[in-house]
């Protein structure tokens, strides 16, 4: 069931990154676009039209596009979710799920409570120089509600923002066809536990537009965070600059590095958990071919136990961008992982801490077989919002740092300003910016 490849084969297939601008248009996406727009539009153009309408028509566009794309009739007064509907959602969510959400929220809050960047000032360079660190004022979080209502992602995005000191956090999530039309109840409960200020029953590109531009009902935000489908990601790309954007997330991915000491049943379970996300990448890198074969057999056995819809999604993911790669040794496996720069990197080896320092490109490192990635998805504490698509080469996981901004403070005394002015004049003249030079020169001559 799990493809077993050598390193050369893997480099040209599983380890080859698709072009960053490559947009896969599925048949279902094409049908929805055709039904909504009356023509077969490229996704970028479809999103551009939705955003244009939201910017010019506000709430009316949210209602129109929610009906066209989601098939949900939404009235203006139903865009904002009422507190009574949030309270009622608890009756529709299993009590044990609520307790698990509370446990996860408590651990996430404790992890992100550690101090982040702080305001500082110094007089060492003359006068006063420094940086003021302040939280963003208003943040919007998008939570998908389709095949998987990602309540855990809500907790892992909203809570770091709260810990950073953000005063207002709102959530947009697609409504269902219930009456009244509301987001999934587990999303409403998670939002309440995370102390979200406002919840809106709006999804897709229109939700991104509403948070970026603002409407009569939804006030604009300073930054938008959260995952979503192709339309959501394209919308985030198109509104960047109007407001801040956390990232442009792609399909999720896990690399497991394992040696002969690893439990093949556990490794197979970890790979299947990742492959359950349609389009996800699940890779095993190991110097042990017997382990690769044992994991492949365990994958086939465990796959048969999954419910039919999940089995279909896993089977498709395994066929596309998943497999086992037999390396020469663990060092080569680590090198391949660094080149791939995965979202999750799991070390299922005899001495995992011996390899941690060798890993320089990964969103998260899961050290040892008891630190399995599913715990990171839900209850470990760090945010599971991590860089995908190879961006772990330069990007970091979501944290409280994503919700603060830094302002430079320059308060030079007169003596320091006089001492620095000649250098400023020379540099400005070297750049042919003579008005710049003049501004400094006039201060130089002021007391002469």
C-alpha cells in the first residue's frame, strides 16, 4: 500500500515541490464556479470578482455569494451569530468533547503565556533609541467548516492572539443549512471557550473580503489568520497589503524519520493520520528496508479499519504524495528532510535528541515516539499552525509574536544629532537625494 522508493526516485517524485503558483482545479471546484458565475472562470478571477463585490456592496455581497457558493439563504441579521445561539451549541456537542476543548485551551494558553518581544530603550547610542512593542488591535480568524470543522485550529489561533494582548478577536466560519444558518456547533463552542468577541456565519473568499475591507456588519481587521480551500487562500493573497496575512497555507505534510528501533504499527498510524487530510503528504525516511516493508504492511492493515469516507481520502493521499524512502543512513534521511522542509518532522529513532540540532528546516520537531504529531494537532500546547509547502526554510509556526507589531523610537539629543549629521549628508548626496542632505545640513549650520 505504501510506495517504497530509493532516494533518487524520491527526489524526482515525492520530494519534488510543485510550483508555488500551481493551482489545482478539481472537477467539483469547476462545477461550483460554473454554477455560481455562469462561466468556467480561473479561480483567481472568480475570487477577484467576489472580493470586488464585497468591497463595493458589503453585506449584500456576503448574502449573495453565500447563497450562490454555499447554497445557504442568509439574512442580514443572521450574519452575526447571537450569544444565545452560541450558548445553545453546547447542547449539541458531546460533553467529553467540551472537556477536551477546555483541556487543550488551558495547555495552549500556558504555552503561549511566556513573554514575547518586549519594549526596550537604550541611551548607549546617544539620546534615547528603542522599540515599542504593542499588540494588534483587531484580528480576524477564518475557520473552515466543510469536511472537517477545525475547532482545534480556532483554539490554536485565537488563544495566542489573546495571550499577545489583542483586544478584539473575531471568527468567520461558513454557515450550514440549519435554521438559523450557523457554523458547526463545535466551532461555536470552541470560539466561546477561546473568548472570541464576535462570530460571523460567513465563509469562503467573501469572508476574507469582509474582514479585509469591512461591511456594515463586520468591521475590518488588522490581520487575517486561518486556513481554507483554494478560494480562501487566493483571497488572502489578493487582500494582502490591505491588512496583514499570517500565511498562505498549502496541504499539510508530515515526515517521519525512523530507524530499526521504531514501532512499525505506530509509524503506520502516524502516516495514516496525516494522509487523512486530502492532498496531504505522509513520508517515511528510513535506512531500514525491513522497517519500510513492515510499515507498508501495517498501513494496509490499518487502512481497512477506517470508515469508508476516511479510507477513500487516505487512499487518494497515499497514492499521490506519500511513501517510504530507503536512505543510506540516518544522516542522509535528515539531509533529505532539511531539503524538503516539512511542516511536521517526527523523530522515531533510538536516540532522537542526538539529531535535533541537525534539523534546521521544519515547522515542528516531534522528538521520540511518544511525542507523536496527533498530540501536537490537539493538546500538546504549541500552535499546530505551521509553515507548509517548503516555507519552513524561512517561516515559523504561529505564536503570540504574530500578533504584535514593533515601532522604532528615535529620540536623539542635540549633540548626537550634530555628530551624526555630516555622515547623513554624505550618504544622501551619494544617493543623489539632495533634499535629504539639505535637511541634515540645515541642522548642522543652525548654531553657527
